[in-house]
């Protein structure tokens, strides 16, 4: 059995393919995080005149999700998914932290606190958006989704976020 990297001279460093793969992973992480952030921000902050309908969701499912009594479920799932993306792809473990903000957000607890503050900020902003209602219940359901994602990500990868 040949050890990995046995054919390379000592001290030659990682192969070019390894760097390309790491760069593609980093690009994928950033793209997924950016797309998820934009979608969550749009859905949470767009005006709601009761006429918004997503054509990709089947009508019976849309009617069920759009009902006011199911708002808690939508908040838990949306913020849970967003938090899972942030916890799993929010920091790059292969890259050293270059500045203070990236060093702080490299820790899972700091990302948890930032997400909890984001839910509060969204609810405060919703006070001034036409057709939106700001409520403490939405804060609690958003936090529930975030805590659920944090617990799940911690169970899956206990050392992943320090």
C-alpha cells in the first residue's frame, strides 16, 4: 500500500487539484449562504397585500401554508433551514480567519446569537412594512427554528463550529 502523497517530493505542498476543489467548495458555500439570505430577507420583508402567490407551490399546499393559523409552522421551517445553512456553511474551516468579524462568526455560538438578533431586527422592521404584522409570537417561532437547527447541527457535527 502506498501512502497518500508518496510520489511527491517532501515539502511540495498540496496538489493543484486540492486547491481547486477547496476553491469550488468555498464558492459553493458562499453562493448557498448568499442565496438563502436573499430569499429569507425577501420573504420576511416584502409587503404583503394578500395577493402574493408563488406559482411553483401547488394551490392546496399554498392555501394551507398561507392560512394565518399555520404561520408558526412556516416561521419555524424557514428560520430553521436558514440557520442550518448558516451553521453548516457559514464559516470556512480550511481558511484562517483574517479579520475580527470572521474570527467571531467562526464560532457556532456567535452565529446563534447573530441569528437570534436577526429575527428580532426583522420583526422590528416589519412594523413599518405595509401589510406586515410584527408580533412576539413570530420572534418565538423564529427562535424555535434557529434553536432546532443549532441542536441538530451540534449533534451532527459537535466540533464543526467550535
